[in-house]
């Protein structure tokens, strides 16, 4: 039996820290992570996390062997084929640009091609959009992708668990992403786990 295989795409929207936490949680859950980072995604990893190039050690919290990296320029890489069987793809964070291109059926890079294949194969595609406010174009693109089977999961943390740090907010979002992907985790972020606490 192979491990659970998840494609993680990072695009040029703010919120690189979410990508880092999602990748490290997937690695911790013993998933086989296939990582694709757009050109602007690499810039955000540098600007927001201080990474010099793709720092797999930092992205996986010390489990770099869990990750296989694919070049975003190589649409012929494995995640760009519908025959590459996987359990889900998440784009975290997802720019309005990448959302729009997926909604328009364009596949100019591996992130877009892998997303397109995920939709056509009726596999799970989770789009962690990060932009505010939204134009009607963004909203219509979200509706189009939703009709095609994708799941729009905006980076929009809740505050009802009384977060005390940025890490708490990031954990809340990353845990929700894993929930939507159907991957287990041990983060204490569910409302039912807090019911009855004072
Ligand atoms: C510092 C910085 C922050 C950005 N933040 C966002 C963002 O939060 N959301 C967004 O949709 N685009 C954002 N952009 C714009 C995208 O990076 C730009 O549209 C780019 O073409 C996206 O390319 P990609 O989708 O291939 O990664 C940002 C750009 C920069 C340089």
C-alpha cells in the first residue's frame, strides 16, 4: 500500500506561513507530499518566511523526506497527469490570479495543470484563497470552480477559540485545511472539543 498522496501548491498570495504549517502537518501525518511552488510563491516564501530557495527542512518541520518537489515550469511532471492518482490537492495560499486561471480552464504552469487534472478526475481540490475585498470577478471564479467540484476554503480564521498568538490562528486554518482534505491531525481546534470549558 502506498502512502496517502497529497499535492500542495503554493502561489503568490500572502500567507506563506499557512503553507508551511499545512506541509508540516501533512508530513507529520505520514503523507507523501508533492510540492509545486509558483514563481511568485517562491518570492512569498522568501519575503514572509525568510526562506532562501525551497527550504524543505523548515517547510516540513524536520521531515524533508516526506516531500517531492516538482518544478512549476514542468507541466509534464507527474502531478500534471490525470493518471497520477492522489487523494487531494490543496493550493495554499491561492492567489486571485491562479484561481482565475483555473476557473478559465487555463494550464500555463504545473499548479494550474495539476488543478485542472484534479477537477477533471473528480478528485478533491481545495483552494485557500487569500485576498480581500473580493471583486465580482473573484466571486464568479469561485462559483465556477465550485460548480466544477472544487472547494473554496478562504484563509479566514475564526476567533471563537480565543487565540493567543499568530501560531494559534495559523493552526486553526491549517487544521481546517486538513479536515477538508480528510487527513487526520491532533490539533485542538474544533468547537466540540471546547464545549463545556470555562
Ligand atoms: C508581496 C506580494 C503579496 C501579494 N499578495 C497577494 C494576495 O494576498 N492575494 C493575491 O491574490 N495576490 C497577491 N499578490 C499578487 C500575486 O502574486 C500576482 O497576481 C501573481 O501574478 C500571482 O502569480 P501565481 O498565481 O502564479 O503565483 C501579491 C504579490 C506580492 C508581490
